C-alpha cells in the first residue's frame, strides 16, 4: 500500500444530509431559544473543528466562538465592505467564509478563523449551514417594527375570532386567510401547541416559513399558545413534529369546511389539554378511533359528551373523590385487561376478591355491569369522555 493510498483511506467522508440537517436544526433552535448568533458561532466551531465568527452589520452583531483569537475590528471592517460590494483584502487569520444573503443581498458573513488545529476538510459545508441559520436571526431582528406589529394585529384578530363563540362565516374565513397567504377553501387540520421556548412567536414564524401554505401564529391572548392551520392534511404530521421539538402539540381531525375551523381549533385545544394532564393510559392513541370521535363531538356539541359522561362514569369519579377509593382506576385496569379479573388484580397488586367487590360497586353506582360486553363498551367510552372533560371539570 502506498502512502497516497493510506492518505486517501484516512480522509474523512463528507457529512451526510442527516448530519447537516441535525446541525442546522440545532443552530435554528439555538436562535429560537434566545441564544442568537453567539450560539450559532459556537455550534459552527464544534462542527468545523476551528474558531468561527458570525457578523451582521445591520444588527451591529459580531460574535465569535469561545476561545477565538481575532481582531474583531478588522473582521467588522471586512464584512462591512463585503456587504457594500466593495473590493477588500481578506484579513489575516480568515481561512474560509460563507455569505449571509437574502434576496440576492449580502447582509453578513460566517468566517472560519485560524486555530490551533486544522479545520475539517468539509468545514465549508457547515459554514453554509451556519449562514442559513443566521438568516433566521436576521429575519427576526430586521423586520420593520410597524409592519411586524400590524401583521401581528391582523393575525391576532383572525385567530381570536375563530376561537370566539361567534366565528366568522366560511367566506370570510377563506378571504381573510387568503390575505395572510393561506388557502383554507378546502378546509384544514388545526394544531395547538404549548412551547417551552423563550421565543414562541419566532417558532411560529419559522414554521410558517418552512411549511408553505401553513398559517401559524403565537397568540398571547390564549395563554401564549401557538396555533396553526394546515390546509394539506398530509402535511399536518410534519408541522406537528416540527412543533413537538419545542413542546406539546394537540392535533385536530381534518375539517373540510372553512366555516368549521373554529371547531377544529377547539378540538386541537382539547387534545392538548388532555396530553398536558397525562391521564391517557400508555398505548392509547388520541388521534384515532373513539377518542377522535369524542373530541370532534365535544368541539361541536359539548353537552352531548358531558351527558354521556354523567350517564356512565361520573358517579364513580364523585365516589372516588368523596371516599378516596379507586373505582375508576380499577375499572380502567379491568377494561385494559379485557375483563380478566386476575390480570387486573395482579396489575393493581390487590386480591382478585377486591377487584370483584369494586366492580360490584361500579355496577351499583353506574347502573352498568362490567361483566356484560355492551355495558363494558359504554363504560370504556365513558372513561374516554372523562379524560377529555377532566381538564374542565370543577375541582
């Protein structure tokens, strides 16, 4: 084997698309989390193996990764001239760069600096990723305050009216959404998210930017939740996954009529409230089957779901609260084990006679016999209705 062969084999492989995407997401989330361009520089330095500086003159920003030794004044002057399109010599210590550009205009630069060790051979690709992430911060900080405030006011009004007791007509919904760049004429899926980030408004803006046609907005009047309307049902999962990186997300079923999108938002809120309480047994899917049907019914006819709850498991809930008993938990476990008393007893670490006694109390209080399949189905639906209603029941 020749020396050249050994060098070729030792050369690192280029980063995979997954690796580049992972670094890009980390950088964007750093920006949205309040870390700004400083964290972008730090993450870029980790990826490239060399110090990095991120400079954006219009934001008066010049951030370097920890440990970087550079003449920041010289770097500022250099990037300033580059943004103005003027010829300028590359400062000493700058090994490579990527322009931060938007609409064909250079607004800054990501610079790879000389360090104690040579950078990775593929450093240039990570510089480009950092430049893209820096654009998120530029977009956040560069919008004209008056225009941004006006847009927020329009979106606030649209989502607040959709959530009101008297939502707008289908024609008005379609017209107002179209003015905001979203086609809701064929209906949509609604999302409601509670995010653990200092910049939920910016997360909403990024989601709308990265998913064309989606209307997303942070609504302070709704407790600081993020709402989204996704016209393409198939795209709802991708939008939900994007938001889940920052918190919990409730997703509605698809509503085909624009006039029903207020109910869609209500359904998404319901799902989120249930998820936040954590009352749903492991393995049960809120997005399908009986749960989805109950969520949809509750969004349009809440009294029907409340009535069903009152007629099934409400007496058990009240009894448990009054006597600190476990009738609801016992019934849940009994149903989860397909009516097997012994399996339910083992799961609850009690004697099977205790299960039998509690189920008899369930029968007396509800008028439904857990031993009968038809009554078991009603009790099972009653428990699902209870989980949906639970966040709204008096304590």
